[in-house]
């Protein structure tokens, strides 16, 4: 079985379309949240995602904020502006779709969470102590997360510590022990590589293949500016940061 794993689309339809074209035929799609926020195409992205085959989709913090279920003081001014603009540019059908989603799920022996298994909405897995603690908050062999916008693999080495690596795009890995994996961001990468990031996962083999695909970043940059969204959300696409 071939599963497309995507996360942090952030209302970037051009990047999403590039990923869907590059991934080829898949048997299902796991979306780890943050369909909206930052980008100029929230309605188009939600519509495209909710019609994908055999979809398992989570809520991210930006999705929850658009629903009005998150304290907006937790967001900076630019993110607040984006959330308010997004609310005005989403249909009732898209908001209803968000209402049907959850923040964490187990499927096919894999835990899916947007942030961390301990705190699916807010916690960033960026330091090894936090990562190690989070291995106690899921029972499955593998946990897939988003939120940081950085493709990475954390492996529990069995002696009370964690190893990490940045998998090379296009190089499949067989995950042998317990691991937390992040496919990176489709719509707003933050690892200084502006290409859209995603992964292909084969559950039967525990095989993880990280991928990158180029898209028309300049066109999205111009649409963000034309929508009146914060300039920084546009420039970050070009910088990949």
C-alpha cells in the first residue's frame, strides 16, 4: 500500500498541486494538518484535500484558530491577520469539514499528530529532550508529525536517548525501530529549501521515502501580496525559511 503523507499546506494551492502530480498513484492520503494559514488559497486547498481518496486528515493549530477555537493571543500579529483573512475566504462547507476532524489519530498501526503526540496542537518537536519525552505518549512503532515544517527522522535507540537525521529526498528508508518522522511542509518549508516537501509511506514495509518537488514560488508570492496578506509570508516562500 502506498500512502501519500502531507502536512502544513498553508493555503498554497500551487505547491499542493505540484505534490499531487509528483506523487503519482497512491492508495490513500494522510494529511497532518494546517491546511490553511499564511497562503492565498485556503478554500481551494481545503476543497482539494477533502476530495482526496481514502483520506485521513488532522487539524493543525491554524485550522483550529480559523474555527475560532484557539486563543489568538498565542499567534503573532502577522499570523492573526492571516487567520482573520482566511475566515473571510472560507466557505461554510470548508468550515464544516474542519468540524469533522480531530487532532490525533491511530491508523494502520501508526500514530498521526500535527504537533506532538503529547500536545497535538502546539508542541514543537525541535529538541531531543522534548522528543524523548514524547515517545512515552504513543504506543505504536511509528508516529508521524508536522508543525515544524522541517523534514526529519527521530529514532529511539533503546538506551534512553534519541538519534536524529535528515533523510535525503528520493532515498527510501526502512524504519526498523520506534521513530517519529516529519515529512516537512508542502506549502511553507522552513529548512532553507523552498521546494514543497512530502513523503511516501508503505506501512507493510515501514518504508519512508521523503520527497521534494519544485513549484512556481514566484506566482504564489505575487498572489499573497495581491491578497493583502503580510509580506513576510511571501518572502519566506522564496527563502525556504
